[in-house]
């Protein structure tokens, strides 16, 4: 295995670990019934309450992503308009990837009640991962 292949494999493993870690941090904690996060920072309660909490968590993650994206655009603009266009195209492609990947994850639940929350957790995890990628890849 070449060094480049090892690096790519290592990067995939880190991404998977981050995704799993994020999902576990959002898993249901039995016994509590609040619509907000419990003291441990986990969404819990009924499916509806969990959905509301996950929606709030996604909105927070999305706001952080948008801030990182705006910073990345500013950095790209310092180099050339071509770089800005490439970053915008990459972001559109990433959004399509995120949505398709999370739809596939929701599909694993069939028509079960866990599907919408699996979709939401997937979006949160991928959004947080993209935010970190933009921050690290664009030097801020």
C-alpha cells in the first residue's frame, strides 16, 4: 500500500470516527422527556421532542458551517475569482452529496420512526465534518 493510499484510508477512518462520535453524542438517553438537550448535551424524550432538539442542533451546526464558508470565500477571493468559483461549485456538490448520503441512511430505516432522526443526525454529523474541513483546509 502506498503512502498516499494509507493517508486516504487514515482520513476515511478519522471521518468515520468523527461521524460515529457525533451520532453517539446525540443518542437518546432513557428516562428524560424534555424537548431540549439534557444536562449531558444529548437529545432525548419522545420522537417528536428528539426531532425538535435535533432540528435545533442542525440549525446551530449549519450556522457554524455558513460562517466557515463565508470565511473560506473571503480567503479564496484574496487569490482569484476562479478560486471563489471553484469553492462555490465544491460547496454545491458537497450539499448534493450530503443530502444523498443522508437520504440513503434514512432509507436503511424503511418506513420506521427512526428514519427522520437518523437523517437529522447524519446531516448534523456531515455538516460538522464539512465545517472542520473548511476551517482546516482554508487556513483559519
